[in-house]
C-alpha cells in the first residue's frame, strides 16, 4: 500500500489532567511515536502542544489513525488536522 495522504495534526493536551495521571507532554509524544504511520512528533510552542506528521494510505486509514488511536489517548483534549495537498522536494 502506498502512502498517499500526508497530514499534520496539532495536538492539544490538558496539562492539569496530565499532572493528575502522572504524565507529561514527553510521555504523550512517546505514545504518539509508537503509532504506525506517525512519521514525526514535535513538542511545540504556541496554541497547540504537539505537532504530529502522519502518512496514510487513504482517508479511511487516516480516519482510523486519528479517531481510534490519537484521539483515544488520555490527556489529549483536541486535535486540528491539516492535509497536505502537494509536497515539493
């Protein structure tokens, strides 16, 4: 299967909840890195807390990664997704 969909997902976490469950943003990044199709995870500044780069075979594959794997992680409260229309090398 080719990886036709490239996306960037901004991850928003609830730091208070993370402290309550004894986790940090680094812990969330480590969990995200283990998800198949996740290329890269960055802890970032600004409105969001993490930026995840994903390659998926199709939109159904991407939907499964986002809804079943990423959004189910305890501490993640919101995501914003950007799909790449064209990639230049």
